């Protein structure tokens, strides 16, 4: 049985969409990947989905994003049952997803162009705004191979933000960058989220990352995956990573998450 995020983000934000999973099941042939997944996320919340590699986190994200169907149950975005990609959502992928033959500018503009995001001038203004927001000004005419991994991921984030989604789905977006760049990107993402408070569902297998970023952490079991715990992150905002790591609450939350993940592994070993 699912529950709701303990501390909802400020209400009444037109640019944020709620998410609800109602007893979702997903199978790939004989393999049960998602089992009775049920939860509710209010508009404007930042929720991380934490679990071991291969447990079904990305499958859940793809289902919320309408990229894969479910075999039972239903998913609602903004109160409406989805049947395909919801127009309110945008996705940031782990492997950047940039088109190598397009410049940074054209990559960021791509979603807007496909969706018909206004006149040429309106698209240009919005693209330049989000390129500036992620600190890529001056690299608009560079190609992905000419910039670092961190800069490529900033471009992927700018592309998603440029369509001004009500729901931002992020699939381990910082997993392939180095530790220092990851910390910088965490702080930049927090700053962007604190400014706009769009709903974010963030997939990760990093406990530290989940604590630093989230209002609440959904801990998933091993496959077939279900949500075994929803842990509120009672750390005041605004946050910065280096500050958060020094707080006593950080260590307590980290221990609790590890305990849940270890317990899941022990239960799986006992069944085998």
C-alpha cells in the first residue's frame, strides 16, 4: 500500500505535476520486474528512487515517462492516466542522449522544435536562457565531442528544461561523470529545482546522492521490485552537498538506507 510524501512542496504550482502509481506490475516474458508498486508524489516534490543495480528502477522511470507500458495497475501524471509519453514530462538520460551531428545549441533546441515551442525568436530566447542557466554560454556552437562529459550532461539537462516540463524524470544522470563534477552538478541541479520547484523523479543507486537531493527517498527491493520504504529527508533547504554531508541527519539517513538495502539482499539470499 502506497503513501504520500510527508512534506509536500509548496502547493498551487501550475508548472509541476503530481505522480501516482497504483499497484503497477511489469513483466518481461517470464520475468516479473515490478511487483505491486504503489506510491504518490505531490506536485513540486523531489523524490529519489534508490535501489540496487538491475532491480527495475529504470523500468519504473520509463513506465512513468510512457516509454514502456505496464501489465497491471495504472500510472497517473497530473491526475490523468497515461497511455504513452505524457506531454508534461521530459527525461534526462544517463548517457546524455545528445545528437553528435548537432551543436549544443541545436541539441538544446531539439525538443522545442519537435513540440512546436513557439516562433523562431521565442525558441531562440528560451534556448539561450537555459544554456545560460546550466553555465554553457560560450559553447553554443560546440559539438558534443568537443566538450566534457559534465558539459554534455548540462546540455542534456538544458534540453529537458527548455520544454518547461511539469515533471522531470532523471535516470542516473550523473553516474558517468567524475566525483568532483558530480558534486558540482548536484549543487547546480538543487539551485535550478529550488528556483522552479518542478516535480522530479530521480533514479539512483547512490545513497549519498539521494540524501543530498531529495525531499523523500523511495527504497526499492531487488527484482521483482516494489517500494519497501519511503524515507523523508528532514534536512532544511536550500542545501549544498558539502554542508549536508557534515550534518548528523546525513549519517543517520545513510545508515537507515543501507540497512534497508542490506536487509533486502539478506532476504533474497534466504529465499534462494
